[in-house]
C-alpha cells in the first residue's frame, strides 16, 4: 500500500527484484521513518528515490537490515533526535515549535486513533499496546483539556476537543 501510494504521487515505476523487495524507479526525495523497526526502515529504503534521504526519527533497538540499497541507489541515511534549534530565515527556532506548526498545517487528525487527557496516560498506553492486527496506533494527549502542567509551544494554539477514546 505504501509503495503504491508513493508510486502514484511521484510517477515512479515499481521494479521487482529476484526475491528482494521491489524498488521504485523514482520515489520520495526524503522519507521520515518514525517507527525505527527493521521492516519500516526497509520500506523507507524501498520508496525513497535514488540519491534521496531517509531520516530515522524512530529509536530502534537492534535491527536486521539489508543496506545494499544505500550504495546501490546512493541513499543517505540520517539520524535525527527530535529536538534542538533549527536555523530559519527568521533566525533560530525551536525544533518542537516548527514540528507543531507543521503538524497543525498538515491536518493529520485523520491519522489519530484516540485522544486522551494527560491524566489518563495509563489508559492511553494500554490502548496503544493493544493495537494487535490493527497495526500502528496513534494516540494523542490532549493537553488543552489536561489540568497537569505541561510544556506548550508558544506558537501553537491547542484546540479543546472531546476525548474520543
């Protein structure tokens, strides 16, 4: 499904190799892998374009991975640790502030499986752990409805929405 979507969006063709995962003739310029598992990294390498970049954001433990695509297709594999300061045309900005703005602009609500107030974190973790056959579950903490003190970005307004869990 992922490969089909990337092919459609980038106009790439899929090439099947002898027993290996298929590769795209084109692909995405940059792929952010936020899971960090062997299979997600392999998928990321399969859908990035030759000369593209895969950014590992997820923090894997030990992974078993075929790294041949890195040299075959001259792919850059880069690690990113979720916070810091980024240089922008307006000067340095917090990585978290920029990420919050991008998430708000991308309207990713449809990807959220459940929304919990921070006080119900144990229930939220149980929900995520019980993904089972559903695969990845995205649980959001709704800090707008939480009474706990939390860090908030100065540039993002949180909406007060009902818990849908």
